[in-house]
């Protein structure tokens, strides 16, 4: 008589397969029990109330707002308020390179250094000049514009 063809390793592999099959079946039964199938459409709907909040209760027609004017609807993005010039400030030119066309002004009140480009000048300036200027906020920080000697 010959030996059985079933070895220990084959038995272990078969046990693992059976265990995985059992786990898969349990997961499938759990999903079936917790599924949302069979619910009515009304149970799955969400409504928006007059304040813009989500709710499960349909809106009350008596609270419906009257006609909306077409002119009241704003289409597009609001203008960026940050690019408007600020009131006049006073400062001193700490650095200015005429060949490259830029420099820095130190604000006398806040002591912060503000970038200035040659395009923002009303008249030529040089280092240590006292100036008046307006500031404009840019993505890289404040820029001095309308710069003139004081």
C-alpha cells in the first residue's frame, strides 16, 4: 500500500482556503444585512431649508421667498480689494539700484522695508532720500507706488 497523497502542507493550504471562503461569506452576509436597498426614495432625499441648511423635512411653501430680481444676482468673482492704493506714507530710501530698476524704502512709522520698482516712481530717487508713497498689496508683499521726494 502506498502513502496518502495528502501532506501536511496541502492540508494547511486547504484549511486556509476554507477559512478565507468562510470570511468572505460572512462579509457578504453583513453587507446584505446593512445594505440600503429597499428604502423608499423619500427616505434618501435631503432638502435645503430657507437658511441654506440640509434637512430631511421638505421645505414649507409658505416660507418661500418672493421673486428674485435678475440684477441682484452677481456672476463672477468679486474684485480684489487688496490692490487699491493705501493712504500716503513717509519713508527713507535704504537701497536703490538704478541699473536694475528696483530698491527698498523703510517706512518711518512701522520700520518695515517696502519694495519699490522704477515703474512706481513719479521722479528719480536715490539712496537716503526722504519720500512719500502709497502701498499696493501684491502676491509677494507690499509694493510702493506713486513715490515722490518729500
